[in-house]
C-alpha cells in the first residue's frame, strides 16, 4: 500500500515523533556539512496551484540535499490546465517520479489525486490542512522547550487550515489546544469533535492565552479569501496577538506563526520580532522536517 501524507492522521503518534527526532538529526548533519544523499536518484514532482515561498523552496532544497531532483510543475503549463482530468494526471506522473507534492484548494482534489497515485502524495497545503507546517512547528517546540505533551497551546485568530492541523497535532502529540476565533470563523466542527478533549473553543483571546505555553496565529485572510479581507479585518478586531496578550501567558511562552505574516494585523511587530518569537526557526525547520518525511516515505 502506498503511503500518503495528506494529514497528520496518516501517521501514528509514534511515527510523528520519530519524524521530529529524525528532523533534528538531519539538521545537525546538514550543519556539520556531512553528505547525506540517502535519496540519490529519486525525483519529486511539485504541483502548486497557490503561491508559496517556504514550502516550495524547502522541498526543492531538501530533495537536492538528499541527492534527488525536483520538478516544479505550474498547473497552467500542465495539460491539467487545459482540462486533462486530475486522476489521469496522477496516474501518469506517478509512473515517472517517486513522490508528488501538491498545494491546492479543495482537500477532496488532493484525496482524488492520491487515490490514483502509485507513489506517495504529500499535502503541501489545502484549504483544510497544512500538515508539513506542523511537523516543522513540532520540531521547533521540541528544540526550544522539549516535549509538547501535556502543554497548553493557544490558537488565536482564524480557524483555518493551519488551525485545523494544530487540532490534529494536539490529538497526535498529546497537548491541549485552546482556540479563540471570532464567531463564524471557527474550525470545522467535525475536525474539532474528532479531537475530543485535546482541543476546545474558548470565548476570548485572553481566555486562550492565560497561562499558555505557546501562542500561535496565522493570517486572517488565507489564499483564496482575498476578497474577504476587509470584512475579515473588521470581524477579527481584538484578535491581534500583541504584547498585552503575551503578558498573560506562561513566563516562558513562545510565539509561532507559519508565515507569511502581516504585522499590525494578526500580530504586533514587537511580538513577532520579539524575544519569544521562534518564527524563523519554524520556517527553517520546514526544510529539515520535510527531509525526514521524504526519507520516511521513500527510503
Ligand atoms: N508557511 C508556508 O507554507 O509558507 P509558504 O506559503 O510560503 O509556502
Ligand atoms: N492559512 C494560510 C497559510 C499560508 C501558509 C493560507 O492558506 O493562505
């Protein structure tokens, strides 16, 4: 059976912890400049229907470091853009490469693609989940503070794809997620419900942040929601992660953001650029965590 990585629920908690540990090791190997071409001769296809800086660069650099090769395929330049069915594209490309990384809108499209692929398909973000981000975020927490099990994390802002992956992470890594969103912008109740006690909505950003070990946010208008930007900006008033909110957290609380960030909107400059912010480590760890994932799926 081909293993895909469409959400964090495609791995067991044990496998996820192993991936995080391996990411830490691969980071050290790279720092020592030791060759690690464990996937020599492998090739990776990247199909991105949305913009990307971190995900694209980290996958392309990562596979190169592992001795493989990547192909960035803009949908408009594929026959996909002229109406060739997604499933046919999956059947064809998966006979030629070793893994396929996809960033698209509907999660169902990704699942349909994966169902016809002979090789592992990796979710590089859909409107529903962003699991690769969470591998890097878990690695970052472990590096700064140790095990996240038993900790309390505050999600403040939009109940979006990244939030929904944090909900899955809470289940899989054993921490508690408190979610503060404006009314009508909460995560999918089904995803939330499946997490049981691991994740729960709270009434205010203050309630989420009080005593939290980590505060996380993301843009208020995700890719595809550009036309809702103003409406959302009004609805999200009071949800900016600022210094006052960080004051009520645990004394050693960290701040995370998957980036790209909008300073003065979902996060204040003095928080994202301040001493508790680990956003640059999170971004770098995309490289190491995804290399661990590629090794796991391909080696
Ligand atoms: N965090 C993240 O996925 O960034 P990109 O959109 O730049 O890939
Ligand atoms: N929620 C954001 C994440 C970007 C990495 C989006 O989907 O645009």
